[in-house]
């Protein structure tokens, strides 16, 4: 049986859209380099990463001038934010998640069910699963021909 997002995800952790700059920074001092941004209904509307904060600072913005909503991106390389951020379902196989991490160059992926955030998967979650004896098998990552 293939390992899925639900098997390795961290329970729901997120940033409400209106979270102010200082709190965004404090929340990113967690083990995760990025966090999903959610609306009042827990629907994922974007992702804020450490990189997004550094970019804002480089642009001359102060922590008092940004919020989670103003910093977020959606995980698509071609633009900063959109109405369909990159997410995975709880049933998404780990192999597909690894592919998304590589294609999108993201550090976390929000896990959703019925459109609502239920957890997140980070690259570290995958490494931890590989380290746990029997959790993931190398054949799950063989290159598709």
C-alpha cells in the first residue's frame, strides 16, 4: 500500500489572512519554513514563506507594513497569488508530492479535504518518513519511464 499525504502530514497549522507582520514572523519561527494562509472558512488562499518575508524586507517594507495576505504566493511560479493555490489531497501519494516539491520549488504543501485545510506536508516530513523503518520504500520513488 502506497504512503499518502495523510500518513505523514502535520495537523493543521496556518496563518489567518489578516495576521500582522510581526506575528507572521513569530509563527514562521516554527519547524516549518512556510505556512498556508487561510480565510475564515479554513480554505487555503496562499502560502507565506521565509523567502516572502525576505523579499518584502529587500523591497524596503517594514514588518508593520505587511500581513500574511499581502505576502502570500500560491505556489505557481508564474505569479504571486491566484484563486487556486497549490494543494494536495489527503489521499495524494507521496510520489506525487515529491514531484510537486521538485516542479514547484515549494517547501510545504497544504493538505485539504472538501476544500478546507486539514494539515501540511513539508519536505522534512518526507525525509522523516524515509528515516522511519518501513514507512516509505525506495521503489515508491523510482523514475517513471
